[in-house]
C-alpha cells in the first residue's frame, strides 16, 4: 500500500541583521540626522543684543580716547564732548614724560610676564597632581588651597611688607613678583580642566610605558592642557598688569609699575582729567596689542580644547 506524501513547505530562516560597529562615517551620519553640523541662523533679537553689548564694551575705551584728545576745560563741560579732539598726541607725550611711562611699562611687562608664566606652570603642575595622582591628604590639601581664596589679601599686607623688608626687597620688583608666583584660582581652574579633558587611560598608558610623573606631565599633560594654559596666562597677565594695591604699598615713584605711575598724574592740586585719561590710554594700549596679536590663537585653543573634551 502506497501513501502519497505531500511536500512539506519549509520557511526560509529569518536573518537578523548584524549591527556593524559604527565608524567615523556612521557617527557622522548619525550626527547629521540629529541636526549636528547645521548652520543655525540668529534672529533679529540676537543681533540687537550683540550690538548693544559691543557698544557697552567699547564705549569706555572710546570715551578714554575722547577725553585724552581734548583739554581739561572741555572735558569738564556739560554736556561732555563725544568726538575726539586735536590734542591726543600732545597729551600722550605729556603723560609719557610726567609719569615716566617708559620705565613703568618695562617694569609692568617684567612683573606681569614672570607672574603669568610662573602661575601657569605651577598651577598646571598642581592641577595635574590634584586631578590625576592619588596620594594621602589630597582632598584636605585641595580644600586648604580653595580656602585661601576666602581670605582677603588686605589682611596679609602688614606681615608681607615686613617680610619683604627683612629680605631687603622693599622698593624692588621681586617684592611684587614673589608673593604672587602662583594663585589658588589658577590651581583650581587647572584641576577642573584636567579632570575633564585628560583621560585616565592616557596617564595609565604612560605608566605602562615606564614614564615617571614628570615625563607624563611633559609629554601628555602639557599638550592636553595647552588651551587652558593660554586662557590662564591671559587672565593672570591682565590681572598682574592692572594690579595697584600691593605695588603701590611696596614700590615708590622711582621704580613704579604702570598703575603706580598713573598716580603721579593726579598728584597736583587741580587734576588734569585729560592728562589722566591719556596716561590710562597709554597703559591700556599694550594689553590691546597683545590681545590683537594672540587673541585668535587663544580662542582657537579654547575651541580645540572644547572639541577634545
């Protein structure tokens, strides 16, 4: 007896798609789908706010130039002038001679440059230690460093002046430089930046290769920290250049910095406001020139650090 067997219909196996590891092209496509890389156009309100902020930022410098280009009588009038006058270069020459601005600028350049370089180097070293090295008492030391920011610097003026006198540095530039070779703000700033921008894997890879801490700092930490170091250098340089209180206490008019020299212009019975503004403009020009020269590198460094982070 024969039985007719019907053919059995088999379904083809269902293939599950294998996810390929996303490479650079996959990441780029995914970011493009999410809207990354598109050019966002600002609205009219954004342009209005930008123009207002630009005007408010530039107006003090413009008013300084206007006041420096007129005479004292015209500056004191109501309403004051809003257009530059013809006496700009003559007032600048008078301020340069009466305040000894040449020597003051050299002293300020030395003081601000040394303080900025030392602050950047020491703050980066300390920030790397607090961010990536493990040692006993690390958190306690960090809290002590942060705690120094809460102490007003005016409280230490008298003992610090006595210390500088004992060292024989009174009326000399080292008395201004050495008390500010490093700042707690710089240490905290570099610690926060390196905690986020420096991966632990890079430090561990350096350890595996047999590099010691200073070698890791020189070859790994410095390239990563370069954007933050540029920002810290600019901020510290500007702060040291404009510092008035401590240089005024420890220096005299024979060896001044720029803010101390500017007090010579207001020492008379009748203050010449146009001459004072001319001196202030002379003291501001080096900072403007430095920012014009290095501003693009600093901004590009900040953006590069943000992309790496």
